[in-house]
């Protein structure tokens, strides 16, 4: 799990980020689950439920960017003789959107969104800054944490005022909201973070939302009930899950995207089809989701799984250029250069001018040229080195010492080549692992590879013994993919 190490002396409370359905694990086709620990950060739920502490340390430059500055209308409307507080002056320019029109939730649009208003029950992703009156510094901010908040609208995931505020927004909209005490934490507050009778100003951006209508109901149905659901509704559910997966992917949360894409594929795979039209639509959607899963697995350096999803894609459409390209990338990750070239050539024949395919071909050919040089060097040493005769023990000590010395050799040319290869690996944002082909390396060359990896702050895994060791180089934080 690619998280920072948890310090035992702090006695943290560790919780999982997402619940695990044990029924899913019992299914024969299950490929397992990813366990992810929920980060112990100041999250929206903490602030909106009064559980946040004051020990947050933000970057000063980022904090400066998120100070409350108001807008031009604020400064233009300033009246030195006006005895109203700033929030009272701001409220006079806002629209009352509270259900009872009691002024508890007021809104001012800063940037208009597009499309329809977010529906009840949708899964929403938001960024926000939250301020108390007379304080320019936000008391909470997803922007400072660089972590948008995901929650389900209308299901009690946050305080009433925040829920009402977001329910009025469109995708891409940025708006300012004043939440009165009765829609926030009331006369009690939540000490020490939220004072009593507090009014809070939220500047919220609705980044995205995905409709969830019927999703949970479907997965709780019996098999017979599922068969009675029209295929058109199943397709709608598929798009709902796939859109959520796409959002995770775009955020760089690849493991969560994989979980959602698997759920989307399961939805289609288990569906009993009644005619050719449904089968055609099912195959088209499965092809799309298998390709997305292959891409996610490549980014996580799960090359074997990626190849499996590419194979499923090619079973549906044998000349799909995208599937062939991704299969080539996965084989490249594994060090299967000749097979990678074969797949990429097939993809090139289908789409000869595709930039991604051509660039990947160049990368593989470059690696082949480098490791052919290594292979030539290794085999020349292998055949030139004599092995001591075991039947003449202690008769050729000088020869034995020479052989041992040979085992520890590592040429300057090899050191330069290894360093160049690892520097290229570091610069490639797509690759998270780099398997090294298992040539007959000397012990000295193996040590050179390990020392170079450590000096460049890379991890490594070693299998086997002696000169037959196989080495895989890994980046230390593979989940950070932007």
C-alpha cells in the first residue's frame, strides 16, 4: 500500500477508505480487492461534523492564495458609516435558497456552471474554502489539502447548510454561501473548532457529479429481480459507474478507478441477454471497460493483469489498435521486448500514423539495442571464463581466485548504461516498474544495479541466487500519477 509510514507512537485510529463487500470476495471470478487506509487529514466530514483539530500546517504560499479577498463589488459598496458587519453587508447582496426562506442559507454565484442542476442522491466532488467573519484565513480548505471532497448529496453526509448549498449548483459552478447557525452547528457549536452560534462563509466549486439513481438498489436485488430490470437501465447504471471511475482516473486515484471499472464490467458480464442487439451493445461496452482496465493496470505496473484485459479486448475485436498498443506497453514493462514489438507492429498496420504507437515502438527498439549490447558483453564473458575442475581440488588455486575476481567485475561501460537506463525510467511518468531481463550478470554487475537504484532513491526487488538473480526496479510512490 503506497502510503506514508504510520508512526506507532502516535497511536492513530486506522480506518479503511472504502468498505469491502465480502460477498464479492467469495465469487469465483473475484480478482481480489485493494485495501486502502483512509488518510488522517482534516476532511470535510471532520469540519462539517465538528471533529477537526487545530493542528493543521499549510504551505504559506498556498495559504496566501486562499485568503479571503472578497470581490470588486465588496469594495465598491463599502460605506464607512454603515454599521453592519461584513457578513450582514454581504448577505444583502445574496439570494435566499433555504427551504423555508428564513435566510439560513444565502447564495451568490461567482462563476456560472453548465448543464443541469445536480440531482438529489448524486455523488458530488467539490472544492471549497470556509471562513469565519473577520478572518481572512480559511479555517478549513480542500484546496489547501489539494484533495477534493466526495460525498453523496441528500444522504446526511454533511451538515444541512452545505447539502442545501451544493444542491443548488451546476457542474463547474463557483458560488459563495453564508450558512447561518441553525443550518450549521447551532447554539452549541463544536468546540474548540466551531464556536457557538457560528455563521460560516463557504466558497464552493462543484467539480463534477455522477447520478446514483437506482445503483445501490440494483446490486441488492436477487438474480431473478435483476433479470427483470430492462437492459436499457443496466446500460445507464454502467455509465454511472464508468463515469465515476473516469473521475477517479483523472484525479490520479487509479486503484479506486480499477475497483469501479471492475464493478462496471461485472454488471455487464453477469447480464443475461435476450437478443443480438443487446449482445452487440454489451460487447461494445465491455471492450471499452476492458481497455480502461488495461490502461489502469499499466499505470499501476500490474503488467500481467493488463495483458489479461488486453486479451479479453482482443477476443471481442481482434484488430483493435488501442488494445494492441496497450498490450505492447504491458509486455514492454515486463521486458518481453520481441513480443511487445510484434503487438506494436500490428497496431501500426491498423493506425500507421498514431503518435502514441510510434513513440512506444521507438522506446522498445531503443531498449532492445541497449540490452543487446549487454547480452553480447555478458555472453562473451560467460564463454571466456573457465570453470575450475572440481576433480582437481586445491590443484589450481590461482585459477579459482581468478574466476572469483571475474565474478566481481563491473565495467565502466556497464555502470554508465545502467545509470542512463534508470534515469530514463525516472523521467517516464507512465512506468512505475522496470524489470531487467535476466542475463548472466556478474555479482559485481548485480551490485552495481542495486547501488545505482539506491543512489537514485529507487526501490528494487531481487529473486534468485548468485548470477541468476532477477531484478525489478520500482518507483517508491507509484500511486502519485498526475
